[in-house]
């Protein structure tokens, strides 16, 4: 099953198979959730049903694209594919929540609502999404961090956070100027691709004359100092 996915990121994309996770729910397959000392959370079918119900068709397709892309990146980087898939699929679980709901949820769950989030509540979909995933029983800290930091970036990102950050920018449904070049760069040199993805994201913020969040500045500075 995995061998079929050993191809350049973005090439030959087909919609994700929801059955991948559903098959993991069967008792006999649960052993495959552990790789080394990595233990996946117990998955509940209702999570995926809930996700499907919560998201528009378009956003669900995007999440499937991020899942598939994250899986391919994980394979190429020697990272746990199952964790990358789960983080990719869930990363935008709160993306379509109304602003009021995001703000309410953040207030109820002690999620920081800084002046950037107050000005642009959609930014909260990342930390709120992580809290929602936790409420669904996802307890793996790396997966939760990957969801939480996929929008603004974070200095000192783990490999999984980097994978989801990049996959979000290059999944096959993405259409913007420069995305194909970014896909090629990521396939050739992941670290350079990550830096380029961050640069494009920051350029987009500047183009739109929006505030640049300090976390994104710290993320960028970390990328420069690290590479
Ligand atoms: Fe997002
Ligand atoms: Fe996304």
C-alpha cells in the first residue's frame, strides 16, 4: 500500500482513501499504529464522520490533499506516515467555524486571544483546531502542535510540524503563482522548500498589507539561523 505512494509530491494525486483510517480502527490493525516508541492515539470512527460533517466539500478535499501530501513527505523524510496523515487530515478542522465560535471556544479553553487574533479571528482556527482534536481524543503532542502551528509557523518546529506546514501550501488542490516551483523545490530539498514556503506566506501577508504576527517573524528568523 505504501509503495504506491513513493512518487514525487503532488504527482498522480488521487483523493485520499478515507478507508485508510477506518481500517486502522479494526483491532487487528492497531499494531500498525505503533512505530518504534511512537504510539498513535486510539482512533474513533466518529472523528472522521464529524470532520466530514463539519467541513464543506471543498475544505474536506483540501484536508485530504494535505493528508496525502504529508504522507508522501513523511515517507521521503523517514517520518511516521500515520501521524503525518492524521495531522494533515485534521489540520483545518476548525477552519470554517464562525469568528464568534472561534473566539468563544478560545475563551473557554484558555487559548490566547492576542490583538492579532482579535483583529483576524480566523487565525484562531489553528490553536482551536488543536484543542478540538484533543477533545476528540488525539493526545499525541506532535500532532497537536502540527495542527496548532500550521498557520503562523513556529521557531523550532518539529519535523511533523514542518511537514504539515509545507503540505498545506503545496497539496494538489492549491493553485497560486509559484506553487509548482515550490512543489519542485520541496521534492528536491525539503529544508529549502520549507524556507521558500514561509517566504511566500510572509510575502502574501505583506502584499495584503496585513499585520505580520510575531510568531511568524520568529519562525522566519529561526529558519534563517538554522539553515
Ligand atoms: Fe489552516
Ligand atoms: Fe489548510
